[in-house]
C-alpha cells in the first residue's frame, strides 16, 4: 500500500485554448463524444457565459444561477450521445437552463422562507452596460419567472419565437405576448433612466 | 438604449469566476461519463444500477473480485498509514461529529472544531452547518458562529433541502419536524417516526422521505403534508436520494433497495456477507458504495465495473468526494480513515489516530462522517 495523496480537480484558472483555428461546434461535440476533454472544454467555454447569464436573469440569485448553469451542463454532457449534431448546441442547452431556472424560481416563490431579496447587483465588470444592467434586473423583477424566461431566451440566448415555444412547450401566441409585455416593461424602465 | 440592446449587453455577477468554479465539476461529470461504446447502458442508469446490484452478490463470491485493483487489505488497517492528514485528495471539506464535538476538515487537512454537538449536516453549498444537540437545533457558519437556534428536545439527524437550503428537516424525539432555512415556521410533519435520518428529494420542493415507527417508508410533500407514496421496507437504517432526485436508496442491514421517484421498487440486493452498515450513492447517482460489517467486512462499489475496494473487520462508514473520484472510508477498529480512488488509476492511502485527532477515544466512540461537501460552488 502506498500513501500518496494528490489533488485531482483543477481549481485554478482555465488553461488557454490550444487551438488557433476556431473549431466548428459539430466538430467539438464529435470530439467530446470521442473522449476529448479539450474539445469539451472549448464547448464549455463557448457556452458557459450565456447559460449562466440566462439563469441569473431568470432566478436573480447568482449562487443559484451558478448551480443551475452547472447542472444544466452536467445534464447536457450526460445526454450528449443523444444530441442531434445537425442542430445547434446552444438552444438545446438553453432549454435545459431555462426550464431548470423556471422550476427553481417557482419553488422559491411557492413558500418563501425569508423575505424576498431585492435583485442582486449586476456585474460591475461591464462599464458600458452596468448602468443599465441594474435597470434590466429591476425591470425583469416585475415579471413572473415564465415571462422572464421568454424574454431571456429571445434576447440573451437569441432563440426564435418558434424555438422558445418548443423549448417551453407554450403556444406561439403566448410567447409573442410575453415578449411584448417583457419588452414594454424594460423599455419603460429604461426610458425612466434616460430621463434622469 | 433600447431594451433589446440592454439585454444583449447585460452581464451577470462575476461571470469569469463562475466559469472557473464550474469547470472542475463539469470536467468531473465528463470523466465519470461512460464511454461511447457503453451508451446503451448509460441511457438507462436505473437498469445499470439494478444490474450492478445483482453483480454485487456474484462479485463477493468471486475470487477474481477479491483482487480488483489490488486494493484489498485483510489486516486490521492499512499499512503505512500517515499519522496526520496533510491534505484531502479531492476538493471540498469533510464534516465530522462525535463525542469530541463537530469538526470540519479543510482541503489542506487542517481541522476546526465548530462546537460540542453530536450530529451535524452541511447546507447544500457548505455555507452553513445544522447541528443537533440534546436540547435543540442550531445552525452555524463554517467558523462555528451560531446563526439561529430552536429549543427542542432530543433533536437528531438534521437534513437540508437541496439545492436551495430553504428547508431543514430533523427529528425531535419521535416527531419529524421541518423548519425554514432561516429558523422560522417550525412545525411537525409527522409523528411516530423511526430514528432514521429523513432525506429530501433534491430539486423537488419539498418532498421528504422518512421511515415511520412501524417500518413504512413514506415520501410526503412537506408543504401540503400530502403523502405521495409509501412502501413497507422493514428495518431501514439509511435513506438517500440520488443527486438528480430520480432514485431513492433505502439501506437496511440485510438489503439495499432502489426505488423510483414514484415509489416503484427497481431492485433489491441482499447483503453479500455481513450486515450492511452504510451505503452511499456517488454524486452522479450511478455508483453505489456499500460497507458491510462483521469479520468479513468489505467496501464494495458497484456500477459498470464493480470493485471491492477494501476488506477488513470493523469497518464503519463511507462518503464520496464531491467530484465522485474518491471514497473516504472510516475504519473504527483500526482507528483510521482510508481514502481510495475509484476512478482512474487505483490509489489508496490511510491516516491513523483519527479518534485522537477529533478529541474522541476508543471508549467514547469513533467520529462519524457527516459528509464531504460540496459542489464547486461551495466549501471548496
């Protein structure tokens, strides 16, 4: 018996991508399926920010958003072999994120254990957008999780209304009306900011 | 700026940091994923688990099984055990409690005593610990600073709802009680329950599995109080949901049973030898570690490739590392903790003098493993 202990999980910054040429998504998925961790890492780096951002906008809790985005990735990895590679990866992942985020937000609101917190501050690391980020959060706070999800899917993850309808299993008309209401709320709030 | 543009330019808090924290967990999940050639089984984890459980019995009788990974020690304790823990082999923190109180063990091996409590449980992200004492339930932060307390008699087995931590279930005498994560709204969910730790179904607010005093396994909605399903399962000593909330493990001395989330019995595996002392599902939910007692005690990890990773008399408990690559096995009879790597190249090392490390003695009882926390987001 040997007495050897070595940490097995990296906790430091992610290594830089080794590939100079952008790889196609299909190629990365094929590589990940064949066992290439580097390809998986590229796929992860490509899709993580928007997945996390989308989850945060829906649940407005950064720790929960991290968990949701992470769990969505894990779920996607587990189902990767069932993924239709002719389709883009982002909408597939986004649907998992959005549905999990909606479930989480519903569960939280079903019985609040603590006073509902105000929206967390958005990232200070985005100077051009930061002034509006707070307002975006505040405006979205007035919408239900389901409404927020529709807006986020459309304008953060760039789904088409048809894709949103399929992902959330909603009628197309409901998607459109929720989009309209969400945008109206946002624009009204942003106009107030501009007027200050 | 119009609304669409504002959304496009929106940035969430600490996006780069969140990415760095997430990657180890994603990579670990990927490494645990089955090879493409085994996809058929991978698609049906329940079947795989059931098959694994069946294999478990065969493995225990198989001479080949006895040499898997060359990790078996038949002596009392692993040779060349280190007298001190210099580091944990995987990220996270270990929670321990027993006669010497409640302790946390940091990745660098350092231990911190939180207080004098006999039982404890991590919150889902390791931000708090619920501790149980004779006179109440308390939550403390990882530095041991109390957050709130409830005065109740004979409190034991606190368990947090995952992933939000918005509920804590615990036993008080023969009552099963549920309190909100901030200490408010405490109430009885069920009376006349058995002295078995309840188990929240992860991600399903708020379904709780517990055992009645008459030996019925019950899953109940803690908000509405509605019973979702029940089953007769005898002398269950441990309940645990898989991380995805799709399977419920019920461990008794003689068998490990797996139920679906709707209460259908998927598989039953009788103990291969002595009584089953402890069982733990891996973070992925696809592997099950079982500890059996008696002179022929052993630790078996079932899954696609079942492994008997340790054998010896007087074994105790087992806990998975958060990344699912290591097992921590307590061995009271040898006064050791044994770390065994079960993913990748086999590796084993042991640490001795564990009772003394946590201010316990052989007479007062060996420290209990309460969990190895957490996801990449917490307690790393």
